[in-house]
């Protein structure tokens, strides 16, 4: 399986730090996988107080009852720019 076409959607308990649900995906993540994960967690008695997720389009609108924080991965350009700034400083 190609690394560019593979991923894992993970739900983690913030208190116990344990992974409580995961699903391997091929190609691209979709909202249905997140809905499946939320359903499984709720059916197993977990209480969801907040969500930290990536910037998948439509994710925030899908889970409006929860406090949600969207993590946006830094782009390659911004990483290169911050690296150049760091290298140009004389310490």
C-alpha cells in the first residue's frame, strides 16, 4: 500500500491518553468515517466534550453539538519560511 494513499483516523481519550477507536483508510478520509467513530464511541458510553480534528472540509458543521478545534497542518511554504528566518538569525 502506498504511503500517500493510506491513513488512520484515530479517536483518543484526552484523560486516559488511550486510543479508543481507529479506522484504517485508503486514499482519502471522508466524513462517514468520522461519523462511524463518533457513533461507536457514544454507543460504548463515552461522553464527548470537545473535538480536536484536522481541517477536513465539512467536519466542523457535521459535529456542531461539540466544542471543536480545527488543527491545520502547516504548509510546506510556511515551514521553509520559518526555517529561513531561523537560519538568518545570529545567535
